[in-house]
C-alpha cells in the first residue's frame, strides 16, 4: 500500500463522522422511538374516547384545577433543568447539584400528585378494569409517570455521582443528556394534558 | 476463572480484563465475539424451529393423523413461527450486522460496545424465557400474530409468555437497533461517505430505523394484551366496548415493517455476493440504496393488506391494495439491478453465489405471489389458506434464509479463518433448493384447492393428501440439507486452516483488508477511503480496452509492518451487561408468578445500571 499517496490522517480519540457525539445521536434516536411508544398509547386513548359503556366518565372524576397545578410543577422543572445545565457549563458544581436536586424534587412532586390523583379516582370507583376510560387513562398516564420516575432516578444519580466526584471531567454532557430526556417527558405531558384533561370528552357512550 | 484478572477498584465487581478463554465470552464487548454468539445461538434456535416444522409436516403427512392433537399442533406451529422470526432470522441478521458493519465502515467496534453485549444477553435470556413456557404449562398457541380476543381471554399462561417473551426480545432489538444505527451514522472511517458504504451497511441502517420505529408500536400492543390478560383491562374486550380489531391494526403496523426487517438484511447480503462472484461493480448502486430506503418508508403504509378480509370497507381495502402494489416497484428495481450486475459478468458459481442466485430466484416467485395478494378480490380467496403459507415461505425461507446461508459460506473464512468445504456446500445447496420447492411449491396448489391454514388435520375426502405428502417429503429433504451444513461446519472447524490468503474470494469491500479472523482491534491503522469498492480499486485498474489489470504493488491487504498495536485503546470487558440482562426474565416471571420477583428484577436492573454508569468504558 506504499504507493497510495493518501495523507495519513491522525484521528483523535473522539473523532466521529458527523462531529457530534454518538451518545447524543443515540439519545435523539431513542426519543424518536419513544414518540412512537407514546403515539401508540395516545392513539388507544383517543380511539376509545367516549366509548366507555359504564361510568365513571372523565367529567365525573377530573379536577382540572388540581391537575393544572401539578402540570405547572412539571413544566417548571424544565426551567430548573436548563439552569442546572447552565451551571454545569459554568463548572459551578454546587449550583449544578442544587438545580438538579430541585428538578428531581419538582418531578417527585408531580409523581406524588399523580399517586394522589390515582388514589382519589380509585375511591370514586374508577379502576383500570372499570371501563375503557379507566383502562386507557391509567395505562397512558401510568406509562408517563414511570418515565418521570426514571428521570428522577437519573437526576438523583447525577447528583450523587457529582457529589462523590465520580462524574467525568465535563459533567455538562451527561447533564445535557438527562436534560434531553427530561424535556421530552415534559413535552409528552403537554400533549397528554391537552388531549386527556382539557378537551372535554363526550359524556357516556356515543355509539 | 483463571482468565479473569484484577484491575482498578472501580465499582463493586472486579473489572474483568481477559479477552481470551471460556469466561471471556461472558464479559466480552467485542463486536466480533458478540456477532459469533448471536450467530451460534440463533442457529441453535433454527434447529429447534426446524424440528417444530418437521413435526408439523409429519402430522400433515396423512389425513386424519393422530401424531399430534389439536392443542399440541397449535403450540408447535405458533412456536415454529416465533422461533424462526424472532429467534432465528432477526438475531442471525443481527449477527451479520454486528460482525460486519464495523469492519465494512472501517471502525474498531460499534458505537456502544457494552450496550451491544446487553442486547445480546437480553435477546438470549428472552428467547430462553419464551421457550421455558414448554415446561410451565404449555407454549403460546395463538399464532405468531396472537389475535385478540382469543389471545386475551384464553386461560393459562401460554399467551402471557408470548406477550412477555416478545417484550423482552423487543428490548434487545431496540437497544441493538439504536446502537447499530448510530455506529453507521457516526463511526465511519475518514472518506467513507454514506454513498461509499457497501449496500449491506445501507440495508443495515434501514433495518435499524425500521426496528426503532416499529418495535414501540408492538410494545404498546403487547402491554395492552398483557394488561388485558393479567389485570383485567378492557382494551380488546368487546363486552366492555373494546375493539379486537385494534390489536390487528397495532400488530400489523409493526408486523409489516417486520417483514422488511427480515428481508432487507438478505438484500444486503445478496448485493455483496453478486458483484464479487460476477467480478463487476454492483449495477445501479444508487438505485439499490434508494429502493431500499423507499421500501423502508412504504413498508409502514401497507399493513391493512393483512386485514382485507376483516371488513374495513372498499375504500380502505383499495387504498392499501394500491400501496401494496406500489411497494413491489422498489423491490422489482432491486431484482433488475441484480440481474444487471450478473449480465456480462465473469460468473463464478461458488456456494455463496449459488445461494445468492437461488435467493433472488426464489424471492421472485414469492414476490409474484405477493402481488396477487394486493388484488383485494383475489386476496379474499387466498387469505388464511396454504397459498399464503407458500407465499411467505418463498420470501422468508427462499429469500431471507437462502441469503443468510450464502452469507455464512461467504464470510465463514473472514470469521473463522477457514473455508467451508465447497463440494459439500454445492451438494447441500442443491438438496436444500430441491427440498424447498418440494415442500412449499405444492402449498400454492393446496391453498387454491381449499386447504386452510393452522388446521391440525384434514379429511381424506378433500383430495389434499398427495400434495401434502410431497410437501412433507420436501421438508425432510431440507432437513437433510441443513444436517449436511452442520456436518460441513463441524468438519471445517475441526480441521486445521487451509486458508492461504486473507482475501479468498477476491472481494471488493473493506472487511477483506483485515486478517482472517480479524485482530481484536480490526484495523491497525484506521483506513482512509477514496471510493466505493475501495479495496477493489486498490487491487485492480483498467487498461485502455477496459480489461482489469492487477495493480502490482501488494495491496492484497497484508498487515502493515511497523505499526504496533500498542497505542490502540479498546473498550474493556464488563460484567454489567450480563448482570442487567438477568433482570428482564426475572421481571417476566414476576408478572406471571409473584410481585416479589418483579421487585427483584427491577432491583437487579437498577443496581446493574448504576454499576454500569460508575464504570469507565476503558479500564485504566
């Protein structure tokens, strides 16, 4: 191969074809895949809107005011997530840990609110097997709640790792990755909150 | 355990460092070893699925047969399909992608080596979980499509195993898909632009996107089925307003892209083999690539052709009949390009070439019977008959599995440094293709003659006996052919290598510039790529009359002296993927038997992931 006169390109350790880090591309592809997951769950909910044969129906159990507050809490956590990322970029790690913890607490508040909401719906006679509304509502919002919980765990692990000093030398990157996931979960909630809570459901069976 | 040595004290488990010896296979993150493990385990499942097929054909060998009862027959045909699709063709394709994509694009490994190990172990444990149902009250028996409400109301655990088993192997496929897609996008060697990639890599990329976007749909459907079965939800329960048809839509919205997930890897393999054995560049490279991408897109818009007989109405049926006819166009483009590649070529009919040509020919037959399904009135006659069974065996066995066998013959020297015996290979090919046509050709006649799918026996008065007997003889002929392949493989592996060159086929692509088998680090120096079929152009130039002239100075891919391998940092082996993967079957058994197991499985996954996060990918 000595006759091939290609200049020897020296590759540094982080060379990639696109110049972007593989982890970031993988996170975007994962989130794209997640869109289809929530797409499927939301489709089932929309398809079965107003198709329940028995109550309780959405209007019987929803407390829009309460859920609006918990939605606001979750959306506010996107702001604190951005502030955590900014702190990480500034290499101000105590501030970063503060905002990460704050984001996790807001997420936990949302999940706690969801547990309370589920409990009160259950008391009013709506279980996952009561009717199609219960089936699709608990499945959709339950999957979202699990996603928020996983996000909270990742945030807390970031805090502990940073505190122990075992985060890599540029923590802004893992914080950005968890942030991407966190913002995605928030955006999904905007869709769910609009479709499930805000758009009134035809009461009772329409067929 | 002598091979596992101690390193730094990161994490809870000691870091395994050895890359040789038996135990290293459990901790390896090397894409080549993971590819071999995918290949070996999926081939074992191929044998299992084959035995199930022989049981089916034995039962149908004569009318009114009592070899199997209806219940056993249902389990066996369901598991035959699940095994061949999810435990053989998909992971065998993953084996080829894993082993070859980094070598073909000039990379040292995939983008995420530990995730790669995780996807293999989750696949293997998920497959064993699914098959453990045989011993725990009976295997799934509702067909591979698991139509509701039969699948959601049937008592027992069989269809719960189906939902959970497919969920677990789906996790494996999703992880693998993201990993391999990012590998192709981001790990290419300098100069390896997208349109200098081998077609196999392109088809790999399309398949990974199909997986990433179709698996979530079946994931949702399987959760809905699981919730209906286990926790009494109403998704597919018509007595509470649920629509059983929703399951069919969700299943086929995944299921049709799945068909292309199974066949596109084969298209890639054929596109690699034909140019090498025709000694010509692939005809219409861009057309083959773009038609592959087109198939990927249109594949999401044809699912209702599986549901023509469900009464969706003439508008839906017409629309999907048209899209189904349209998807034949990009497929036809590929067929003509392959013929154009061979036309005027210097053809050598070694075993890989025989299999590739055989795959094209058999796939054309299956493709043509497929077009007849797009005509809705014609489909009404064919649906749920053996005509359909004939069709999809011609495309999936005749197309996909033939190409996979061709790929095994072609890349065997690359992977193992030894050539499979050619004479055995040719004999084996002719036995398989004759047996194949005997087994599945008569099913066209049986189907049009009124034999319906999935019935466990038939009366003699229907006049179906003769062609069923022919089909059974064909099935056992295929089995003889596969047995010869196994003997050939074992004999080859037991003998010392007779390979004298690293480029036995005079090939065109980058993987043949490495040694056979490649070193752990694949390439001592990352290659720089100047054109499509770069390796070929380094070997050959054309004289003024267009004849090939060998470039004199070496260039046959010898290792370059003077570059030590000392400076190459490879990712280190890790226990964590194996640890995490054990959580998934625990979750599965937990859903079936006990909340405690669910908690244990979740804890294993959580602990494993934390340990993983704390472990650097390269040990100091």
